[in-house]
């Protein structure tokens, strides 16, 4: 795999708009830049695009901060074909795993043609198969990743052996070994199956002679039984035809018996019907004799029905009038009850409300006068409170005046104190004449000032005492006034409320007293209407009209009942009269029915006689049926026996013939199996030898044994250049632990390091020495990988801190890298050491800007 062009977007420290890195014409170059500017990120983008792996634990950590999607496009060549791999990853907006897209294409004349698999996993496996190398093998050989130079050295011996196998692409021989062993198992399975089938077929043909003898015997039996079976079949058919004719005669006898039975029943029915018709004819004759009497009774019936209808109609009318009258009576009674209820209600109002209210007016007026008198007394008490309030205000004024006086006393006492303090000075002067004062004069003045102070203090205390008394009296007076005002206000409100209530009661009583004459007049009017029935006049008039209408109808209930009974008694004559009207026609019809029945009876008797004669003839022929049935049964039994025996012989013949045909097939199959078993045995021997040759102890072991000295030689050559031939590496294959899968001991690759002191373990060397050892071994592995025939990765990426080396060691490392350049298609070295990067003609300089990292090819 040779990287040609790299395009990245939002990958780690790189943003959008980063130029494409064209490596097609680069053979060896130095990738430079300050720490953290994105040198290693370029190589991470290559491994992430191909294998989906880089330094970060998750893909989300590779996306540039603040962005949601990153993309890497890598064009590379492999086996003289140019490919393009594109990998895109988008963060999820919900916090779950993001979405990754992967596409692999072949570039044909610059146009990509997709060869991706069905899934990302399938496409990644395609890439691994194409390169013959996975990510772990790549970073152990062709990519000296920062901090991982000792990965191969510090790996366990068994892991080193596995890495070496990957470098040598021994998996190809493992796949060949697996295919050989799979084919061996297939052939062994086929051999077992073919041998088992060979034994089965040999047993199948061992009974061929017995089957041939059985076939001859079966053919002889079939030849003997065939004509006998035909003769018996013909005889059986003749007896069956006779039996079929007798069955038809038996069926005809059954039909005749059924017809005779039906005709006899019909004949009996005709006789019964004739008797019935004759009886009805006699009754009609008797009815026609009574025709005049029945007509007279029918006339009486019609007259009674008409009269009964009139009386029923009158009864309906009366019932309707009585119903209307009942409604009117209820309405009139309701009106009367309402009138009496009004009278009773008005009486209750007079007695319980209006008259007591009128009588209560005088008492309410007296109560109102008492309340107004009490209210005037409260006014007098309010005037007394006003006088007391004036006294309280006077005390407040006196207290304020005394406080002002005390303030003046305090000011005077302060001035006296200041003059007194001035007299303490020996040079004090007279406050009047401003002449110096002697001691006697000062003492005299001090005595006067002291007396003034005493009088002032006494006056202040007296005033202060009087102020306290006045304030106390004022406070007590204010409390008394407040309580008295509250009490008076409450009493005044209660009296005013009571006066309002009494005045309202008086007004209401006077209003009720004024309505008494009106109520008395209404009572008189209502009582008069009730006594004279002066209400519902229209309804009373309608009720009188209904009563007159009922009398005018002249309905008699007894007469109605007698007439109804008479009509009931005459009802049968109505039916008889209707029968007389139809009697003549019915008599003619009955006579025709009687004549028709007589003719039908004669016809049925004639048919029955003919059917009896035919049935007698048929029964005489049926007397032979029992003998024919016995002969037919015997013939059928014999025929069944012959057919069973013949069928058994035919089956034996067919089975024997089929068996002989199978035996012929088996004989041909045995011949083919013999040939196939011989071919499989030869092929099995070949594939067993191939599996051994492709196995670990065959070609793989030979290639590893040849590669180990080559790696050791190359490593020592490089290590000699780096250490002035002071150090050497020894690689040795040895047996390891037993593999549980194969039961064989695994091979391990052991590393020994020696210097002028002797052979020591890798861990005892200093950091700089260890780095040289790691570098030499890793470069030798990369050279081995690059020198293989058809090598997929003739490239070398070195991303290591050369800071552990002194200037001499750094120069030697540079010389070694330059010396191995012809053995690789491309070598990329990452460093930020100035004098090392100056040793390379081509440089890829990485810069970090405010818009993200970028690079340029110098």
C-alpha cells in the first residue's frame, strides 16, 4: 500500500478547506511542526481511513471540536492498481453512537468505481484482504508510532512470533493448510460413505439366483391361471345378467304393491266423501223446506239490529255528554274552592296581620318618643365631653410652655457653667468691665454663679415634675375622653338604629291600617259571589245545556238490554238465511261431486284388478331367484379366489423383475464405487501431504527460520551504525507452551541483547540505548516487509521523539534513515528538531492557524 493523495476535513485539529496532501512524487520527507500542531494527526487520518482506528478511544474524539461530521479521502496504490477509500463519521444529536460511512473504489482513468461490501464490516475485511495486513501488524512494523517503538520488543515471545508471521504473510499458508485439511476431511467423509455404500450394494446383489428362480415360478403360475380366470369371469357375468332381470321384476312388484295400496286408500276416501256429500245434500233439502220461516226471522233480526244500533249511538252520545258534564262540574267546583280559599286568606290577613298592626301604632309611637328623648340626652353628654377636651388642651399647652421654660433654664445653666469655668483661670477678667479679677473677686463671682446654678436646677426639677403631672393627667384625660366618645358613639348608633326601626314599623303599620277598608270591601264582594254562585257562569250554562240534551235523547237502559238479548237470539237465522241463498247452487255442486266420485271409484277398482293380475305373473318368475343367487355367490367366490391367486403371482413376478433390474443397477454402481474409492484414496494421500507441507512445521517454519537471521542481520547492521558496533541483537526461535487446540508446542521468538559488558536483558539498558535497539529491530521488520515479493506496504512512517538521543545519536539516526531509503517506496519522518529536519530535502511543514491546522510541501 503506497499512499498517494490525502484529503481531510474536520479531523482532529484540521478544519474545512485543508489542501490535499499529494505524496505521489515524494520518496523521503520530513513532517515538521511544533508540538500539538497536527503532525501525528495526518498519519492517524491514514490509519483511520483504512482500518477505522487511531490513537483516540472513540471516533467522536477524532471529530474537530464544535463540528458534527469528519471525512477522510485516501488514494493509494496496491499491486499496480489505484484505489480510493473514503470514511465519514457523523456525531449523533441524541447522545447515542454516531453514524459511519465507508466506501472502497477502484480508480479507472480517474473515475471511482465502487467495490464496497454490503456492510462496513464487509468493506473493512475487503481492505484487510487487499493489503494482507491489519492495523496491529501495521503499527508493529511499518509505523513507528510515538511511544510505541518498543511494542515489538516488549511483546511476549509468542506475540513476536505472531507479528513476524503477519509480516511474512504466513496467513496465506495457514489458509492453504486449512483448505487442505478441509478437503482431507471431505475426502475422508466421502470414502467412509462410499465404502459403506459398497458393502450395502454387495449385500443387495448376493440373492440374485434365488430371485431368478422365483421369477420363473411366478411366470408359470400366471400362465396357468389366466385362461381359468377368464372362463370363470364369463360364467359370473351370465349369472349376474339373470340376477339383474330378477331384481328389476322385484322392483316392479314393489311398485305395483305401492300403487295398489295408494289406489285402495283413494277408493276408501272416495266412498267416505260420497257419504258426506249425501248427508249434506239431505240437510240442504231440509233447509229449503224452512225458507219462509227463516226469511221472517231474518227480517226481525235486521229491524232489531237497526234499533240496537240507534240506541248504542245514543248511549255513546250520552257517555260523551256525561264526560263533558263531569269536566264542567270539576271546573265549577275548582272555581268555588278557589273563591272560598281567597275569602279565607283575606280573613287570615285581617285577623293575623292588619288589625294587630293597627292596634300596635300607639305603642310604637310612645317607644319612638322615648328613644328620641334618650338621643337628646346623649347630645348633652357630648357637650360635657367638649368642655373636658378644652381642659385637656389647656394642660397640653401648659406642659409645652413648661418645656420651653426648662429649655431656657438649661441654656442659662450652660452659660453660667461656662462663666464659672472661666473663673478658674488665674488671669480671668471681669465680665462687665473686662478688668482682671483678684482671688476674692473670683470667689465672690463663683459663689453667685453657683447660687444661680442651684436655683436653675431647682427650677428645672420643679418644672419637670409639673410637666410629668400634666402629661399624666393629659394621658388619663385623653383615655377617659376616648372611652366616653366610643361609648357615646355606640349608644348614639344604637338609638338611631332603633329610631329608624321604630319609624319603619310605624310606617308599615299605618300602611297596613290604610288597607283594612279595601280588604273588607273585597271580602264582602267575594262572599256575595260565593252565596249567589256568581262564578263560572259560562260553564254553568253549558252544564245545564248538557243535562237538557241527555233528557231529550230519551235513552232507556233496560230497553237497550232487552233489545240486545233479542238480537242475540235471532243471530242464527242470519246464518241460515245466508245458507238458503247458496243452497240451490250448493245442491247442484254436491250432485255433480257424487256422480264424479262414483265414476272415479269404478276406474280405481278396474286398475287394482289389472295390477293384481300382473303382480301374480311376476311373483311366479321370482320363485327361481334363490337358486340363481346361490349360483352367483358361488361363482363370485371362486372368481375372487382365482383373481387373488393370480394377483399374488403377478406381484411376485413384478417384484422379481424389479429386483433383477435393481441388481443390474447396483452392479454398475459397485463398479463406479470401486473406481471412486481408489481415486479418493490417492487424493487423500496428496492432501494430507499438502496440509503437512503448508503447516507450521512445513513452509511456515522454513520461512520464519530464513527470516529470523535476515532480521537479526539487518538489525545488527543498523545497531552497529548507531552504536559504533558496541551492541548486537540475537533472535532465537524456541519451543513454547503446548497449544490446547493442536496439542503441539507453540514456537516463540526470544530476543537477547549484548554489548561490551555482556548479554543483558532489554530492561537494563538506558532510554537512549533502548530506543536504538527498538529502532533497529523495527526498521529491520519494515525492511523485511518492504523486500517481500509483492509486498503490500513498502512504506515506513517514523513518528518518534528523537529527544532521547544526543546530537551524535540524532545524526547517526538520520544517516541510517537515509541509508535505508532505496529499500522503501516512501519514508515519512516526524520530528521538530531543527538540525534533523534540515537533513531532508523535502519537508511537510504543519502550521496551526486560528481556523485550524494546515500544511505545505516544501
